[in-house]
C-alpha cells in the first residue's frame, strides 16, 4: 500500500463515508419500483441490490479516471481541498435524505469538489470543458432520454400484453422487474462506486502517494465497493417511498419498463466515461413510465421539488465545499473544526429524522400528499386501461377533484317504476 499520512487517511475514511451515504441515498434508484409494485420484499430487494453494487464496482474504471484526472487540475491542489469537497457532498446528501428527495449524490460530489478547488486555487483549477461535456450535458440529456424510453416501453408493454392473461402477464412482468432492477444495481455500482474510487485516487495523487494519471489501486476498488454495498443494504427508505409511491403509482409493466430504460442509459454512460446522475436517470424513467400508462399520471408537485433539488445540488454543495476549504486554510485547527462541523451537522439531521421515521415497515405507505390540480384534471379526462371500473377501485382523484362518487339515474322499465340512482 502507498505511503499514507494521517491527514490523507482521514480524507480516505471521509470519502468512504460519502460512498456509504451514496449507497443508502441511491438504493431507491434500483429498488423503489420493485418494492412499490410488490415484486420483491423490501429487505430482499436491498440485499440483492447491495451484492450487485459490489460486483458492479469491479467492472470499469472509466468514470473514476474522469473524476481523478478530468474535472479539476491536480497541480497545486492540497489534500485539504478533497476533504472540504467531501464535507459539502455528505451534508447535502444527508439533508436531501431527510427531506426524502432523490437528489444527485454525484452532483453533490462534483459541486463540493468544484467549490473547494475554486476557493483554493481560483477558476483555473477547474476544467470547464470536461464539466460541460461529461457532467452538465449528461445531467440534462440522460433523464429526458430515459424518460422517453420508459414511456415508449410502457406503452409497448401494454400493447403486447393486452391479449394475455392478466395474472400470468403480471407475474411475468414482476419477474422482469426483478431482473431489470438487478441490472440497475449493477449499473449503479459500475457508475457511482467509481466516483468514490476517483476521489480517493485524486487524494492519493495530491498527497504524493500516487503518480498523476494512475488508475485506482485494487484496495481502493474493494473498499469503495464494500462501502456503497453496505449503504445500499441499510436502505434509504425515505427516498424509496418518494420514488416508489410519492411520484406516481406503478403497475408491474411500468416498473419493468422504467428499470430497463434506466439501466440501459446508465450502462451506456459508464462505458463512455460520462459521470451522470443515476438518481436523475431513474427518476426520469419513473416519470416516463407513469405517463406511458393510459390514465397514468405523475404527481407534479413532488416532481417539481425534485427538479428544484437537482438544480440546487451543484451550487449548494459547492458553497459548502468552498466554505469548508476557507476554514481548512487556517491550518490544523481549521481542519479539525471542519470535521467537528461535519459531525455536528450529521448529528442534527439524524436527530430530526427520528421524529418521523420511515422504515422497512412503512416504506410502502401511500404518500400523504394530494395529487394536485394537474393530476386530478388528467385523471378525470383520460380513462384508465381497459377493464371494469368499480366504485371501490376508482382512483381518489378521478371523476371529481375531491374523489366523490358521481350518481346518474338508472333507466327504469316504465313510468310507473321510480327511478333509482346508480353509483359508478
């Protein structure tokens, strides 16, 4: 193993803590739809996801090389800069987890890294072209592409299965959803675990323990894979509920289409070295699947909050990273103070989360948030898929904005017989 100083060791441990938060923050990406559709039990789902995340960490290092040698210039960057970047990323991850928002762990890391680097060495420390081509453009394009693909795949699934036995088709789509969720987990490990590998490799280079341009050492790959797998197994139940129940209601066909589309987008980007946000890709795919089902709707108020969080992630994490870097510049006491503030912030967020805990036992509870005006209007004018609609099965936001039953007069056999209302 390379020669590692105490400060470098602290940075590596902090990077693995970020990797751990990345795991439980992004469990929803792979397993929210599988859990919400009932294809797998919650604990079995996160266990499978954890194993496949670990396997995925060994499949490629292209994304790790983008981070370790592409986003910022390594020359003149101190190890403290990496530490400050991780502080910004971890705090943003924890805050959005508390709020149940599936924001991007990747962009939190990029934002913290850019903010800390600029605070340390100015804008010349950042490679603007790499950020635009391998971070910003994929951030905009990937969720749109995944959403359109999921919408088309959902419609195709319903067309193909329209004449099949409902019970057999549902069983088949549940099995397909499990397989596609496993593929997303594998893709997530391939893409997101590499980000921590890249940040640790960058710290080793700036600390003089590795030559510039080096690939991640084997021990870095193993430790990053284990950290993200452990975080994934513990499960970010708050975000799983938002993505699986709070954004739209998914049938097995939709879950299968969303997972398959997301996995294809993530694996393609990993092969090309694009360090995209798996959260944004999976969220876009879920929205696309929601719109792809006839009569399906998306809770746009929840979607709007998610998009706002996506837009705030880079600058917010960047500001925290820049502030942490200004503090570490003050010397040893500043670095210690930064670590204390990180622990204090994490402790406050954890305490607040215990007031309204979301666990494996209530993760599939329906979202308390009303569907909203747009959703109610769409549901009222677009019929659901073919099949009998009873009063009990009617959606709460269909027909009228308040979900009240409508009555229409039933035709009678003659004028002498009183008219009786029929409930639909």
